[in-house]
């Protein structure tokens, strides 16, 4: 379990990344995102697969299964934002988790903070997943970007529900 200092550092890092995204206006970030996806084509394929899944009503129902840390179902949070689930997924900035303690020393596949758009992908483990599982992980992280906390529900429960709702 992390200490208070580690949690504080993580929040500051996420805040710094979010501030950088906001200050840069998105264009440089989108270019960097495209460069990462071009170097690792499976990220591009995983995002596209997740987009296709989110285009199906049965997959979108996963948004009714969870609530934001502030209360209210995630489908309501998304509706209030004026975006579709696919647009929310497109906003995620996928970055390599290389060098991050949670990627290097644990079984984490990807991580983000509540309401953060920056997702660290633990590429060595992520790349060995089936395409369906990769897509579910991206949808899982998109749920966090809408305000879903963790513990409870635990990470495995979230991914399992995404797989149930969004499976082929």
C-alpha cells in the first residue's frame, strides 16, 4: 500500500500532466500520441477496437454499472459532458508506463487517476493480451477518466464487467 507521500506525488504528477495537456492545447499531445501509436501499432488497433465496442448499446450499458466518486452514474457524467463514449475514449492520452513503479514492479496493465485523461500503458504485459482484453483495459481506463474510483470496485471487477458488457 502506498504511503501518503507517494499518493501525493502521484496526484501532483497527474495534475502536472493534465496542466501540460491543457496548456499545449492538445495539438502537440495529439502528435505525440500518434507517434506512440505508430511505434506500437497494437495501441492504435486496441483504441479502434474499443471505439467499435463502445458503438454498441450493450457495451455502453457498462456506464450504468458504475458511479462517479462524486455520485451519479457514469452515463450521466458522460451525458453532462456533451461527449459520446467514443469521444471520451479518443481524449485519452496513452503513454508508455516504462519506468513507472506500478508498471515495472507489479501486474498492472495500465493506470490513470480519477478524471485524468493521461493513461500509462505497461507495454510489455499489455502487448501479450488478446485484442479483446486490450480493448477492455482501454475502456476500463476511460471509465476512470469519467470519475470511477477504485477499491471498491477493485480493478479485476471493473475489467470483468467491461468484458461481460462489451465482449464480442
